[in-house]
């Protein structure tokens, strides 16, 4: 009720403002993209927008299995793949035709050690790339990997720009369904849909209440996710706004620094996992708009594990584990917990702080703007943090996030987790030739990760969007991508 009154008051205060006089469809974002070069982008917003700007060799179907996009492929041997480009998306926005040389240049640059692409570790099995002709190229691997085609989902850049060291991170040149127009210093990014020239503006509005106000005033037309449930419910009650929700696959978790004296102890991580009441947070904070998670991949994924048991709160076992780790009422565990400054994420962190306090764990919540927070996480400057993996399709995520050889910058093992059994299961799954064998190994791997807890699994959050009633065609993707902007129109 307090939130509703505040919203109504702000609407009245803004009544004198007018909606922008523009034919653009405006998309409100909680955080702006950070890098529009697909070789280096790792944040969710950048990757979602890069999907619009760039064509890629391979995409994924509804079951997260690789399918042809720019190219079809043949497996000439377990370590030799041939890709043939079709005619779709073969013209860069600069007007030049996309060829196999561009594909080769893109992936060679990712593999260049000095370029320090965060995706290099995923592609390190590529031994060499040979261009056969403008439409055909071969990838030779140094080891067999049946999942290999699914790794080739990086947007393709023009070879001349790659070789000249062009800065695509701010001025992208792709061949996707949207072309870059401008990116202002204020965080407003404009793209143009190539088939009809429709302009789309992505506007960064950090504060969720202000995003709602802008939507109500017509200053933005569409927003997706990143709202507290009260504001989402308020929007449901507005005649001029449509709200839709759907189950999601984005995995929220608590991560730990394994080289830290406290969080490096298994007993501490297990105690924290047993102290968090996920069901209560989902029920009362998310209003049921999430489902508990036991692993990074949802159970319906072909490599998921639907047999894992959810972690349930157990205060008595929590206190016992803390005692084993050397902590008690006289010597309590004190830990820092980093999160973004988004008000909803701070609220969740505060609830986790309260739940941990009930079993004697003292938590200091530290919230930062997104750039500072994400920079700290990538650099390993944390004891405990909360984040979400967004848009995960390939089970190679386990190698990228948990293998001992994937410490940054070679991967995203930011907590410095090292476990010989996990490494072995990852390597066996990558080498397995049959999908059924791979699925069984990935299921065992997820069980091992749930036991060792480099992450505490939290939940899969639902996807939702709110749109003004003169906007049609937008629909939700399970991973939250923006692909539906291809069909979005203003009536």
C-alpha cells in the first residue's frame, strides 16, 4: 500500500511532463549493456542485445540443443567439423557480404591469448581453422567433444575490423536483424530493425519505481524483469498496461570465495545453505513467481538432474556444522555479502542476512552499483555474493564456472573452486560420444556440486514483462532474451 501511494504521488508530480515525441519503441533497462563486442561481453544485458546485432553460426532449440543458424555442419570425424554458410544474414550492416573468412577471423581472435576473451576457455579445444572457400570452413579440434557445435554461438564480426583492432564494444558492426544507430553517454542505446527501419531505444533507468513511472507516462513502452512484486502487481491493475509472466530458467545462487579462511570451509557453506529458507522467500518476497533450484540447469534441460533433493532449512544441523568449523556464540562467524544496489536485490540480501542471524551468523551486506559489483565478482573480491546465470544453454557452463583450469581470465570460476572429482566428471562428459552418456555424467556432476556447494542454489525466477497497450507482438523467452522485438510493433 505504501508503494502504491508513492507511485500515485509521483505520477501526479510528473503530470506536467509529456511523453517523448518519437516513433521509437522504448525499452526500459535496469542496467545498460557494458560491451557490444560479443567476444568480450559477459553481462546479461549485453548478451541479449548482441543477439539482436549479430548473426551466429549456431543457435539452440527449446530443449537447448544446437541447431543451424548461419551455417549447417558435418562431422567429418570426432575432431573435424565442416561448416557451410547459408544465405541468411550474409550481409554486414556496413554492406559487405559475410564470408567464411569473417567467421575464421572472429574465432581466431577469441583464441588469441593476448586478446583475453573470457570465451577463450570454452573454445580452447580448437586446434586450427581452415577456410575452404567463401562459404565453407573447417574446424580441427585437439580433442573430441560431441557438444562442440553448441560452443559456436558467438556473433560474427567483419574480418577487416577484427584485424584492424576496431573497437566494436561501443560501435558494433554485425549482420543481425537490428543495426546499431547510436549510443549516448547517458546510457540510451538506439538500434534499428533492418526489415522495416523501426527504431528501438534501450534506456537505462536504474530505479525500478522510476521505470514504472516512465512506463505509465509513456516515456518508455516496455520493461522486462527487475521489478519488486509490489510494483508488478500495481502494473497489473492499470488499464493501459499489459503484464505477462512465464516460468524462467535463469538460475539465482549464492557464490563463495573458496580461498577465504571462512567460506573455504565446507561446513560453513553447508551451514549457510541449511540456514536459508528459500520457500519462504519465494512465497512472501516473490509472491510465488519463482521455483526452488537444486542445480544450475533446470530439471527439464536435456542435461539437467530432476532427481536432486532440494536443500531444506535445518537450524540444528546449521549450528552443529558451525561448531565443527570453530564458530559459536563466543566466536561467531562474521561474513560479508556483496550484492547489487538494485532495491529488490538488497531486500533479498537483507532477508538472507536475517535468516543467517537466527543461527548465529553475522552478515554485513555490501551493495554496489552494477559496474562496481560485477567488477568485484569477476576479480574474486568477495567472501559471499548473490548473482544469477542468465541464458545458459550448453552444459559447458560447468567447465566454464567450476573446472579448476577455468580460473579467471580463462573462465568464470571466480570463487577458485578446485575439486578433482568435479574436474574428472566434466572431462568425461566432454569426451562422451553419446548424448545419454553425457546426460548421465552431467547428472552426477550436478549431484557432486550440490554436495560440495561452491554455489548455494536458490531458485529459477519467473520471466515477466509489462508493456503499454498500444504495443503488440512481444513475448517472453524462458531465458529472458529480447528476440521477440523482431515481431514487436506499435499499433
